[in-house]
């Protein structure tokens, strides 16, 4: 081995990981693997936007039935819940979640099963998520956990509404713990993130409009200029993160829309901006949201303007609970080995409505590696996103093992 480069060690690690991936794939028969790939590719070729997933719903019902899973009912309008009966009455009920909606993106992968729906694509991997939920259900049907498992096929994640609708249905009222996962091109197939604590950010949005008194651009003294107030707000709002938030906590306040005026020689009647607020704890979320309101009010008072502020609540921060993360880690070690477990190098400031579940119950959301040497590094929400399909079987096997582990815990 070259002790300076560690080449032999890296090659050995890669070979061991690939062997464990092969073992996970071997839990499915060749016929089952072919059927699950057909399902994933069919979902990918026929993507549907949030709340419109009726074709997806029908394909998933048929796939579950093909594998003998018939205790399936509709929830959240276009979603499904499939129940796999456990081996012991009274054992904890476990939930597994896979989402199913697509994005308004035009696909550029060139795949033979690329989207046939113009302007719509599974660019976030929800076709993989739904398929690996079916894969987990298949394994649990063959080798059940102690308690019942409810496999949630959830619509409308991309708009942050699906999890709320699932919760409102009552299907999770008696669930002990919930697991889910997301494709992640930053990690290799066979690698998993299953850490306790913050995993994704809240996704609140804001709109601020400053109302002034317009007039001629050559006579500013006759006006109350809202553009000046808007400029002060845009500069000042960045200090919420740099000076108000604990430097050890991630946070983002981004102004993405700025509008004011229609002519170069006219001082506008109003000026408007909109943006997003991201935080990883409930406390920092409240600080940033309250800070946007307070700053807008302060700027308005300073510049003799009237501020109109709207803050729309999005999904909460996603925080994996300690016990659920421990069960997921134990499952990953058994299935994929100790070195399969990875951590995020930096905070993930993207949002995920799985957070609505972990606000209500024990839960762990996994990041599942989908990259292999030679594949594209294009990330999610791009028109070229193309995950390695072996991750479907790895995640399906891992979620099934999570359910068995949590259901057997005392």
C-alpha cells in the first residue's frame, strides 16, 4: 500500500462497499429487481406535479398489488397508505414514507425513459423514493417486522403540503416512529447519513411592501421615497444572520424579488421585495422571522413610510430524533457495515416536509447515496439529475430493516 496516498485502502473500502451493495440487491429476486426498475422508470417517464399524482397513484397501487400487498387505501387525495401486518399484536407501529411528486423542469438527461410530460421532470428523485418504498414493502411482506408497518406514499412534498395532509388523515395517530429518505448525489451508493439533530432547514417566506408618496424624480423633497426605505431594509436584513443569530447556528435570509417604480424620472408610490428565511432550530427560526418584521417596521418609522409585511409559514426545521437515528444507524450497520454511515459536511439549508412528521413523533430522515464513478455530478433540481438505480434497492432494504429494528426495540 502507498502510505502517502492510501490508494490501496481506498480501493479496498470501495470494494467492500460494493460487496455490501451487492448483498442488499441480492435480497430481491432478479424478477423483483426487474419489476422495481420498471416501476421507477415508468414513474420517471410520466411525472406529475404536486396534487396531480393520479397516474402515479394508480401505478403504485398496481405495483403493490403485484407483490401481494392489497391492504392499500387512498389518503391525502392523491396519496396512499399500504399496511403490512406484523408478527406480534401490540408491537409498536412503524411508518415508512416515500414521496411521489415531480418538478416543473424540462428534462435534459437523454435517458430512454426520460419524461414524456413537457416541462415536468422527476428532478428531485421522488420516483426513486416512491419505488424504494414499494421495495421496502415487498421485503416486509416476505419478512415482517414485529409491529405493523404503514408505508406512506405521499403527494405534494415539493409545495410543502403533503405531509400536513397525511397527518390530517389520522393515519399516523398511533405510529411509534417514522422513517424516510432522500437521494443524495454527494455520497456513493451504499453510503447513508442517519444523524440525530438538525438535517434540513425551515422554509418560511416573506413579502415586504413600503408605501410612500410618489412624485417627480427631480423634486424628491415633495415625496416620501419608498425605494430608499427598501434599500435600507435589504441591506439591514442581512445583519439578522451576521449580528443577531448565534454564529454556531446556520441561517439564511435571501431577498429574491425586488420591485419598485416604472420610469427613471418618477419616484414610486411603493416598493416591494420578497424572499426566503431558512433556519435549523425552532428558536433561530423565530428570531429570524420576528427580525424581518421588526426591521421592516423600524425602517418604515425611520423613513416616514408605511410597511406592509407578510410572513408565510413554510415547513419547520427537520430535526431527527435521537432514538430514531440510533435505530436507523443500527439498521445501516447490519445491512451495509459501520463505514457506510456518513455525516453532512455542512448544514443543509434546503427544506423537507418530512419535518412535519418529526414535529409530532419520533422520526429519522436518511440521505441515501446515489453516485458512482463515471456518473454525472448534477444535483437535484437540475434538468440532468440521474441517480444510480442500485440505490433503489439499498434504500428499500435499509428502510425495511429500520422498521424491523424500531419495532423490536424495548
